[in-house]
C-alpha cells in the first residue's frame, strides 16, 4: 500500500543524523520499514570514519557529509551542524512535505508476535488526522479506530486543526535526563501506553528529537538548531538542542493554529552512554531550562507573524533582547535562530542546493 | 517489568478517610462484585426517584442511605438545589460526608480486568492518583512521573518536579464508552476495548469533559466546587451535571494551584442508556455548550477568591451575568450554586475554608 491516510510515499523523507559511522545494524533493523521511502542521511561533520552502509539496498538514499554542509551553508553562519544538530541540515535540504526523523541508536519495537511495529506509518497517521488542542478528550485521540469524542466535547471543536508535529516515545532507554538516569541506572521503560493525544494549546512540553515527524511545509523553519551547550556531546544526555527547538515549535504551532501530538509511536532505544559521566555536562542545560520555560510560556507573537519563519525571526529577536543578558548561550542561540531563518529563505526551497 | 524491588510502598487504604458515594434509582446489585474492594469503606447511598421504594443494600456493608424525603428534611428549602430524577443528586452525598476523600461510582459500573486478566482495584488506583502530586504546569511526555516505572523526561524543569496537590482523579471506562447521544446513535456498537496504561495531569488552562461515573476527589480541598447542577425533573437539561461540575472545578483548581488527573483506573461500564432518551435530555446542552465553553475558558477569578467557596460564589455571579442571557435556566442555576454553597457551609460548619496554596 503506497498511501497511508492520503499521504503518498513520495511525500516523505526519512532523515537520519549519523553519529555512528557503522550504520549497518541500524539499516538492517529498519530495512523493511524504510525501504519504500527516500532517506537522507547526514553524517555528523565531526565523525572521522567513513559511513558504512549495507550493500545492495533497494531504496534511495542521499548521504550528506561535511563537504555538502560547508558548500551549502558556508562559513557565514553561526550554526554548528555537528552532533545531533547535523539532522537539521537534512531538514533544510529536503524537498518533501513530511519528515520523519529517528536517532541512529534506535530500532523498531517488536510486538508480542515479534512483528516490527512501524513508527513511520503511525507518525503519518498522526500528521494526517486532525489535532484537538482546544479541549481535552479523555479518550485521547478521537480519530483512532474504536475511539471518539466523549460526551461533553463541544461539537464546534470536533473538526480539529491540522497536526504539524508528531512526537513519539521510547521503550527501553527512555529520554530521561542525566541526573534522573544516574539515580536509577537500571531503570528502563517497559510501559507501552497505547495512546496518541494532542498536547493542548499554550501548554509547553519537552519535545525530544529522538523520534519525531513533522509537516516540513508548515513548520520546517521552526525546528531550529540553536541552543548549544558549551560542553555539548554526542549522547542525548549532553544536549538540549531539541528541547529548545521543541519549545520554539510549540510556540509557533500555538500561534499559527497548528497541532502537536504526543504518544505513539514507540521506538526501541538501545543502551548507550553513561548517565553519570554525562551528569557533569548536562547540568548546564538543566540550569538553562529553569529560566527558559517561564519565558516560553508567556510568549505571545505578533499578529503579523503568519508563517513559521516570521515567527522564528520574531522569537530570535526577543531571545536576544530578553534572555541574551543572562547567559551567553542564549545570545548565541538568538544568532543561530536568525541565521537559520536566513538560511531557510536562501536554500530551504526551490532547486536543491546539494 | 524491570524495577528495583525494595521501594514499593503499600498503598494506604484510607479506610476511615474515604466515603464511597453511590446514586441509585434501581438497585445496588453491582456492589456484590465490588465487595472485596469496597467492604472496608463507608458507603453513602443517595436514593433518587420514589422515596417510598426500598433499596436493599447487600449485607455486610457499612452505609447511610438518603432518599428524597431525607434530602428535603435535612436541607429544608435549600433542597431545591439538589436535582431529582437525575444522578446529579449524588452531590448531596458529597455534602453530607464527613470524610477527606470521596469516590463516586455509578450502579452500572463493574470491576474491569487489565490486559493480563487481573481484576482492577479501581479504588486503590484512585487513591494512588490522589495521594501523589499533579504536574499541571508543564506536560510530561511519559505521563504521570510519580507512577512506578515512569519519571520526568529530559528537559522537564527541576523547579516544577515537586508538583502540586491533586484534587481530582478522573477514571475511564471499558466496554460502553461515555459518548453523547448523537455519537451513540451513529455508533451504537462501538465498545471501548483499548486499555491505555497511563495516568496524566490535565494541564492548567485546559478544560475537559468530566464524567461522574468513576471519579474520586479530595473533598477537603474541592468538595464545595463539586455541585452537579440542576438537572432532571423540571429542568430543561440532563446529562450535563458532571460536565458542569467538571468545568467549574477545573477553573477553580487552575486558580487555586491544584491538579486534576485523568486516565487509570478503568471500570467496566455495562449499561448503554437509551440514545433517544439521552438526546432529549442533552439536546439543549449541545447548543448551550458552545457558549458555556468559551465562558469557562475566559472566566477569571479575582485575587480575593482565596477559598473554594469564594471562587464558587464568584463563578455563580459570572454565570448569572454572562450566561443568563443565553437562557433563563442559567439564572436559576447561578442561584442554585449559591444555595449549594450556603447549604454546604451549614452542613460543614467546622471545615475551615481551604486557602489557596
């Protein structure tokens, strides 16, 4: 079947940021699910070794490396596309309507009969069905088979709005922060919560970049690689870039009247890294969040910002003015956001720059 | 499930701190199935309909039972605020209870089974929900972080991890879902078979449809806000009692800084009420809802509203002013809201009004 909920396979890019050079186990694990789509693999520019991809794969892959990034982006930008931020390059150069992005240390979840659960199909279902951010439905996603709006749900709100972002979850190694994981090093997530729900309007949340999908046409520019920790590393415990980007996207979605869903699909996240080691580095990120959350929660964008890039530009200015003074990291984030908007305008559409 | 074995604390059963309030017009046969879970507790039965009928309570339960004559006797003229021929009358039970917590359940709700086939102790889960904090200020993508096996995710501010007091625990239903009449008519065969293994806090500023079938709350915190309105006999509307209470209590919880949880536990809802009868009851509500929701979404409590009763009285004034023009029913309802608070305070004189956190 080449169409899921009216989305054709050709409208999708799967974007993978390669932080490991040996992608053979990853590609084998995902082969049956990814093979019908176009893949963009962006190699972390800091990765020295060549990428290893399995031979004889039947699907279309475009691989971008440091040289592509340098050519397209040049040195005039403050954005560093290294580490997990490399995938944003993939978001930038993609020309598809929808993007699904999964970290390279994740594999599909197996169900009770050992069949692979397809997270791409679920993400597409989430994006293709409306979101309902203005009133909470206690039976979760009303558009799912076997569910509906409950008694008391206003009829005028039942057509919902377009869903622009789908945030999936993780079994095994959940996306906990370093202090939490370090306290319970054996803790693994084994609870499969069979629900998708819309995150209500004006409600902020930590959006993890590990397993997401979005409508690039609507919100592409709003996912921005802006906040870099000074000690940013190659494990999620040592980054905040996705959390910052996620707050931006949620504000933009709330402002533009677009929905954000959370819940299914799950991916299985392999054990990696050492939370205790990462504790030292993540602490900076943890401190920054304390200031940042109330600021995002109170953000109201101007009426003239009617597209994602306008919203990001406006937010960047405010970050610089209102947060720049308290930590240089915010000042740099503001610069990166402004550069990102420029970059997006230059090469985010039209003929592919690579 | 992986997890360190040593730290699981037994859930306190709150035997002397929780009342189970059951509205009924038929019989209480359903209690037999709940016996292993409910027997330690005191029941408050609110008998709706014909007071001359005798409703038998199964042997071995400790209970008090009120019929319409009792309600009239106890409240006198204020009894006008308690609905007749509608399960909204359950809130009388909330008012006469002397306990800190209430669990209310409908008489067509039975014990459900979880996916492993085990019977679900709904009351125990509600107690867990009420005794652990809520997190209304920031959404946790792994749902209730205080549940065994869950936690706060990366990016969740540490300053918000203490959470706030939980005022309401809203449970769900397997089998017959809580649909409105139009949906029931379009999907008469749909059954809820999906067990969603989650509890979550409904974020601050977000309204929800609160169903009274399987509901628990901290009576000491929000009791006075759980008035189930004027429904049933002599009223132009029915099946919006719990909805009304839910919108009022959510606005008040948001103002006072308390949390509302929804999700587990599930009960098994066995009876599908007649959708044509339901449609007649709900009909006005379906239209009025369109005005009511924006009203609740925009209502603001003043700084002087420092107790639940004060919030509720303020709310009643707003209802009169802003919804009175939708229909004279809301004028009556606003008056009934005031009567309810007066009756509550009369019956609960020693309860010091709980100030905001």
